[in-house]
């Protein structure tokens, strides 16, 4: 198995780079992952061999591009267990997908007295659109509390989700603590009260097997670039009857059925949500990423990342002066570990690690309410992907120890 993982590492050209004269240790995967050669090749092949606009031409290249684009819609549907490819809308990414639901669905259905349930652990992308919808409709945001370890308190969710709740919006894997949210259970509660559930899958897709039918998610959003594909492409899944209720929030070419001087009619979903020329090479790269992940196996990837994450948790927790946030060791979580080093600002820590070739994230991670809940303004965050290995973890731990030494004595060069 180790051989497979090390082979897979060789598929990612950027991982062979040096940064600050050190071999790169890339641990910022929750921000964006690196890309395997097959993904890069999918875009290159398109531009070298069949670049044309989709749907619009009877000529061969256009037909070939359209067929390839639509094939990815089917692959994406299978990848997340959708009933049909008609439930897959290509978007720019998770943020775009969530805004589509907020302004195309919730805005038209919510009113004063209605409630939108979120958690304090949401990424701003799954919070700010709901704040805006609440302001515009008179609905209220209700925060489902977290337990002491940062996991969603399901018992309190059961109490707070009631007949006033019209929408529940939660990440499946949170982006600071990596907590795995029991979406299936929350969906059941939401549905008992006639509410819909929209799931932010940005940190889940590509890390855990996702089955939207098993979760009974009404909407599910994810980004290609966090699961090996290019930036600027993502998916909004919606149950077909909900997509039929969704109002497009972009209008223009290709999404119309017919246009008169004063009126227009629109295509059926999903095409009515894909106005204008789409990110064709991005979609093709998403197809290549899905195929890459499936060739290894979603369960295998989840298992491998879980092992490494627990190992990293153990190692960081064992370092004096390091505070690790989130559920205790042994609790399954996404491959994300946030921590702080006593007396060192996370930005300084990240800079010290960068000098050693190690890329992590520092800051509020677009989750300011969660940081307030943790009682700090910033954390350092290491996040893993399938190509990380034990040496990466050892490099990070050594890097943190070096930084600790450096900041304690203010002497010497970090290397
Ligand atoms: N939700 C979560 C949980 C995320 O981690 C991110 C990306 N940091 C987003 C939403 C937004 O994704 P994107 O920037 O690709 O739209």
C-alpha cells in the first residue's frame, strides 16, 4: 500500500519542487490541492485538440467538446451518488453554488419568522449568504451550538430545529477543526419539520465517499480545486424537483429556450443555471480528478488520510507549548489540524515553516465566528491530502520544534 501512495505522489509535478531551497512539504490542502498530471493533461488536451465552444456548433470540434463536458456531468453525478446527471449544475465553486441556493431558492421562499439554522463552525461562504438572505427576507439565523470539543451538538440541534426552520446549512467537514458533521441525522431532523438541508461539501468531496442520496441532502455544494481539479469549477447538486424551483440568478446566452422582445423562457435544469460560456477546460479537469480519485478508491483515501491525521494529532499534541484544537485523538475527523504555539503568532510560525519549505495556513481561515468560539484570533492549520506521507508529518513536527527554538532564543537561522 505504501508503494501505491508513494507512486501517487510522483503523479503530482509540483510536489517535486523546492521552496526556499528545501524540498516542498505541502500541507495547505484545505485551501487548494495540488494537481496530478492527468488533470493538467485534461486541460491541455482540450486546448491542443478540441477547443471549441459547447452546444453552439454543429461542427465536429464543438460536438466533441460538448460530449466531453456532458460526460463529466454524468461522472460527477456518479461520484456523489446523484440520481441523475440532470441534478448536477456546474458552477465556479462552492461559494458560487451556495449563493445560487441562497439567492435563487431561499430568497424567494423565506419570510419574517422563518429560520435558517447554521453552526458557528461554518466557512464564511456558508454563512454570509444566509446572513444576507435573512436581512432581505426578515428570517432569523439560528446557531446550532457546538459541544466543548467543537463537534455539532446533535441533541441541541434536535431541540433548535423546529417548524420555524426552513433551511439548515452545514458543512459536512468543517474547515478549521476538521469535524465531521452527522449530515444524515441532521437531514432527518430537518425533513421531519419540512425544512431543506444544504450541505457545504468543500472539505468533504475528495476526502470522504459522498452519497447525496444516502445523506438525503437537498443541495450539496463542492469545489473542484479542493479535490485535485482546476480552480474556477465546482458543482451544485440539487434534488431535481428543487432545481425546478430554483430561480436562475444569472441570465444570458445558452440558458434560454426562446427570447422575445420583452420576455424569455428558459431551459430545464441544469442548463438553465449555466448562463454564458462555461469553464469547459475546468469541467474536463474535474472529470480527470474524479477519475483519478476513483482509481485509488474513496474509501482507501479516507482511510489513509484518517491514519495520517490521527498520527499528526498525536505528534503535535505531544509537543510542549502546542495547543491543538478540536475533538480528541481517536475521534474521526477530516484531514485538518488547527493548532497554536505558545507565544508565537501563527503568521510568524507559518513564515518560519515556509523558510523550511513547509506550506501551512495561518489566520482565521474564513471562519471568524469559529475563531471567536475558540477564543483566539488566528490559528496555524495543517491540512492533508492523499499524497502526503509520514515524512511530511515528521518535517512539520521538526519545523515547529525549530520555530519554537528560534522564537524562544531569537538566534540562529531556521533550517
Ligand atoms: N466552505 C468550506 C468549508 C471551505 O473550506 C471553503 C474553501 N476554503 C469554501 C466553502 C469556499 O470554497 P471556494 O473558495 O472554492 O468557493
